C-alpha cells in the first residue's frame, strides 16, 4: 500500500465531522428511496494508474473502496462527468483527452440498476491531490493484486478483473 504524503491530508475539523455525518445519513436515506423505486442510474468512474498501482478512494459514508467518480448528469457526456468528478472529489484536473474510455459495466446494486462508464489514465508522476475530508476521506495508490475484491465497489471489481485479463 502506498498512502498519500501526509502534506496532502488536512486536519479534520468539527465542521468536517458534521458534514460527514450528513453524508452518512443522506446516503442511507437515498438507499431507502432506491429500495422503494429501483431507479436506473448512470455513472462514471476513473481508474488512475501510476507505476502499476491504481488510485482508490474511500468515502465517509461507505466502507468499500471505489475510484473517483459519480453520477452522469442529465445531458452530460460520461467523459465530462468523469473529469468533473476528478476535480470535485480529489482536486485533480487532467488535460482533455487524458481519460480513455475502457468499458461500460451494468449491475443491479444497492437497489439500483447501475450503468457505469469506466475511464482510465496512466500518470507519469504521482499527482497532488486535495481531499475534502467530508465526502472523500482517504485516497491510496494500491497494487491491484493486494486488494480484497470484497472490499471494492462491484463495478471497480469487474474493471480490475477485465484489466488483469487484458494485461496477462
């Protein structure tokens, strides 16, 4: 495991803790709504690679590892959403064309019909990231072989398995 340098982490304030609690409650309310409605959802995630390791994040309201990403807005292109989520979640701005579409994955997960567009980028140097300590509370570059698949967002688990097959 490679943790981000300590200078990228900022102290967690009482306001950060209150907002984390809000996210935790809102996420559970959303899951209850999804249980009742079974809505379709379109999302985008970004796998950032550096020296054979992939950047994973952990949100304050979940226990599993994910990649930066989120919902694709109405009328928004998946690639645009992926780039926006990188900026919002980890403060990373990549040049146009740096993200490469890899695959689309569908799951019925957490009571939703999820369709996720997966993008990836290979980074020459480790990026400087800015975590908000509110939604995103941890980010690490990890060796994909060392990650417990049960601790991953299912879309990310499928992507990593497909990548392993492509590169073997």
